[in-house]
C-alpha cells in the first residue's frame, strides 16, 4: 500500500519554541492517526482524525487533517523537554493494519 | 489494567536458528497485530488477527515467518532459519472489537528486540 511521507525527518528546537511535523499522502486517506514514541519506548496513540479539515487540540498539541484528506500536521506550541521523541503518522490499510510514516524525531534543548 | 505484554524483551540467536516471540494482548481485545521496527524507521506491518484467524498476513516478508493465535488471545510469532536481516524490534499491538470506543486505536507492547548474530 501507499506509504505516508513525513517531513522533516529530524528537528531540534530550544525549549519554548514551536514545532510542526507534516504528513503527506499521494492518495486520499480515510483517516490518519498520530503516535508518539519516546526514546527506547513503544508507539503510543495520540489521536485519530477522520473528517476533512478537522482540527483537534490536546493541550499544547494541535492536529489538523487537510481539506483534501491527503495531508495532516501536528503542531506543538512552546515545546518542553517531555515532548522529546519520534512522532509518527499512520494510515489505516483496509481499516485494519497501520501503515506508518518514517517519523519525525524531535529533540529539545533546555 | 495491564497493557500488552511481550516476551522475551530481548532475544539473541544465531543465524539459522528458530525463534518464537510471544504477545499477550489486553484482555478482551479481539484484534492483534504484529509489526517490526528497524532503527530509524516506523513500524512495518506484518500480520493482523481478528480472533483466532489471520485476517491479513500480507506483511509477512517470506515463508520463514509464521504467526498463530490459537485461542484468540495470546499470539506467537515464529521465525525459522533466522537471518541477520531479521534483527529488529518486533512489536505487538491489540485493539478492542469494532463498535466499542477506541476500536481503531492500537495499544502497543514494549516489543522484543531480536538480534541475529
């Protein structure tokens, strides 16, 4: 199946700066999920977006699903050291298995 | 409640050997998934079970890989004649049955790190 492409691959920020990662697909997505994986840890579900143009917020995290349902973004406001990790977007394949992007690894210096 | 558990946490084996990796999903979760993750990559889908049957095994790389879930709970991923390229973290995930809240969310276990020497 089609992969989802994520950019950037790596991002380093100073604590307090904002951070955005982008997820793009060449085909229309039925939904997009976001996961966070801390260093040495396993992926942890953050959110699922389903509707065109959907925007969801979780504290300092804002998730968007594009109008054409071909792209998505995750924006973190005022990053903290606890935000360190790799953020993956993933699409459902036939509503079951997840097809992950390669992730964006965020590092934060205080 | 308890999350997804996987054993062993680490497995070192020699090229050509057979290994079994075990996954205990969250109690009551009907869907179970196996992924493998290489360094710097996202998890790569291997196989998906709905209940006891493999609903989608399209991600298994070749016939050296096999997985079972005989009673619809615990699953075992079996790798025959291991190769160095099989070295990766093998992740298991489970999700609730369709129609329940969070049915689309996958809950991952800590993974088994397999090293083939």
